[in-house]
């Protein structure tokens, strides 16, 4: 899945976890990226330990998402195909 796509990046940030965090925020309480930083301090998320998320990490995660857009599109298509 996405973890495999982002494992090959040279980033020290857990891109997959931060993307998941932003998606959960959009589903639960849509905010700006700065709003995500406030929101993450108020919720308990399974398998998500770091509360010290920075705006820069969110931006870098979005950059990684764009850098691997074709691979991400393929993973998402594969996940959605059985549902359609």
C-alpha cells in the first residue's frame, strides 16, 4: 500500500502516518494544515504517537504525496476497484 510507496523516499518523517492524520482530520473536523496541528492535540489516535507534528512536516508530506502521485493513484485505484 501507501507505506511501501513512501518507504522508498529519503524523508525521515513518517509520510504515510501524516497523510493518514490529515485525511482523518478532513473526515472528522475539516481544518487548514495549521488547524490540523491544533486538532491533533485534542484527539487520541491508535498507532499515532507523535503529538509534536509541525507545519513543515505536513507540507513535506504533501510534497511527497505529489512526488509519488502516479504510484499513489495506482494504490488508491486498487483499493477502490473492488468497491465499485
